[in-house]
C-alpha cells in the first residue's frame, strides 16, 4: 500500500513536471513566430487546433484505463495511446507540413510506431490472459527500426 502510494505520488509529480514542460514549450505558445525579415507570421490555425486536440485526446487515452497494480500492463496500456498520438501527430504534419525531410520523418514515424503499437497490443493481451503457465516472457518480435 505504501509503495503504491509512493509510486502514484512520484508518477503524479512526474506528470506534473511533464505537463509544465509541455505547456511551456514553443508548441504551447501563441501561434506566431518571427520570420527572418522581422515580420510576424501566424502558424496554421488548423494545424494548431488539430495538434492541441490530438494531444488532449492522447493524454486522456493514456490515463483512461487507470492503474491495475501490474507495472507491465500499466506501462503497455499507457504506451499504446502514446504511440498512437505520435502517429496522429505525424499524420498532421503530412496534412499541413511542406518540408520534405520532415514529411519523410513523419512517414517513418507512422511506419515504426504502427509496428510497435501492434506488438505492444499483442503483449498486453498476453499479459492480461489468465495465467496458464505457457505465457512467454519475451516481448513479441519488432520490425522496423528495432530489428527483425
């Protein structure tokens, strides 16, 4: 009980710090930047609105299952929507972005994170099954940038 309380307290503090960093980041600031000529340029409002909505949805989805008391299950249950959020963000860059290198990175993120989501989903399902004594301890094989 005490260690669970400490873990929740530490996690709450960690989330508070992460939220403070996130909301103080340039992405969370007003949608204007200065171009090289000193003029103010507005960020695409559609992109900003979509990104903010996606981040809020990701955070909600990460915390929706609550904590089960099993760190492995809780980690995977939170990482799946976290990676899905990265895929959504990358799709927004493909929709709104114009830089070829950034678009290529977004495509690689979509491909890699999709594979990882599938692997984490399979592992989470295996961990949630009643113990039958035949559960394998290894993580399902990953493709993409993590190996074959």
